[in-house]
C-alpha cells in the first residue's frame, strides 16, 4: 500500500490531531469537514486508487475526514415517505446519470458515477462505484470500498467496509469483475480485473487463494485478474484431528477480456463437480 497526495485541505489533518475536542458546536471545523466529504461525494477525491502497475494508493486524509464527520455532525431527523430516520449522515442527493430503484440507499459521501444502477441495496459513506456497475438487490457496498467499472455485484453480495484502523486498505473490486450472489469480500481483500467470483464465496485479507491446477498458493486475500474462483477448503492437521479450513480456489484462467454467460460458468463449475 502507498500513501498518495490528497486533494483535500491540510486543515483536515489539523482537526484530526485535536479530534477529541471537536463536537457539533464547532462551526468552523464542521465547514471544513463537510467541504471535504462533499469532494468524496462528487468524486473529486476518493479514499483509494489502483495505479497502472497494480499498486493501491490510499488517501488517509480522506478517511480522516469521514471519521471527523461523525464527530462534528449532529444527529438529525429525516423522513422518506413513512420511513423515519435519525442519523448524523444524510442520504446522498447528487445522483445525475445514476439509476436508483426505489428501496436503494446511498449515503452522502459515497460517489456513484453516471451509468451506475442501484437496485434495492446499500452504499456507505466513502465508497466509490464507477460507471456501468450494477449493485443488485440486497447487495451492500461498505464504507470506503472501491468498485471499478462494469462490475456486477449480484444479489445479496457483501462488500465489506474499512474505516479503521488507520492505514487499513479498503476492499477493492476492479473493473469488469462479477461477484456472485451472497459472496462476501471483506477486510481489505481485493478482486482482480475481470474475475468471476462464485456464489457464496468468502474472501478476507488473510484467506489463502489456491490455483487448483498447480496447487500453488497465490497472494492471500487477492483473487487474480481474469479467472473463475470459488470458495473451498483445505485439510490441515491439528492436535485434535484433521479439519477443513476455508480458502478460495482458482478453477480456471480466462483470456483477458473474456466474459462468460451463465451457461458457460455452469459448465466450468460442473467440470470440478460443482453447481452454480
């Protein structure tokens, strides 16, 4: 992980150093923090980016601005139809070019690029969702998660949020990936470009990722670019016996740019005795 220069004002760092003193009554601090989070909300700043060389760069000042928002914003009541809310963070209102189906929730401070589709789902503060991506029904995008272009987060998929501890890397799902229904990508894990992640797969930053063709253990917590991956187990001997520990299995490597229809994915899974 690298730290990159921030477009947010250095005043955010000064406020962070004396955060214990701050509260909703600090109008000057609130103005700075609201301005900083507005930049995240409109995409002029973001918590993390992936460089052309594949390195993740994190804007720690952006994450500090989000945490400060919970100190300097007071609780406020709001209402949407018959639903009543009481929170510090309002709902997002900048939705130009975004399709938001009734029941979808996006918080202020999240960025949704034109062309994003939100089915009834949840996108948290600090998240960045790029153009062409669909967040399907009951899927969640956690705080500061970074979702690339043309991604499909299938129904019930969970993309974990990371605000603390300091220097923690957010969850990153790169361009053209497909995250299967009820899959969970958490704790700063990363899904590579064009990867297809099977339904129900769980990937955390410490999870082993294994290539089934070679038995090679790949980078923990990272599914490679252009592959099909599913949840699995590996046997490990303990004093009390042999037990299966969870891992992620890379079943197939794809050609760059190769996208699979549902029938083709089912065939890949059947080759390994699995079902979609």
